[in-house]
């Protein structure tokens, strides 16, 4: 199953190192992307990166 994580680098709710980057070793072929300067809900800042066509 294709899996992706879009993570805001300025998230103050959960830590990108613990809850984001660490997933790379747990989910095979994970598409991990970060949005520089975005907070906890980057899907509202970068909605086009979330929509799969």
C-alpha cells in the first residue's frame, strides 16, 4: 500500500524527528516530505501536495 507523510517543519504539536523521520525505517518505500515553515497541518498550506490524482 503506498504510504506518504507530509510533515510541517515548524510543527509544535508533534516532533518531526520522533513522529516523522523515524517512520522511514518502519514503513517500506515511505514517501516522506516536509513543508518548510509549516505547522501541524501542512495539508492546508500545501493542499496540492496532498491530493493524489
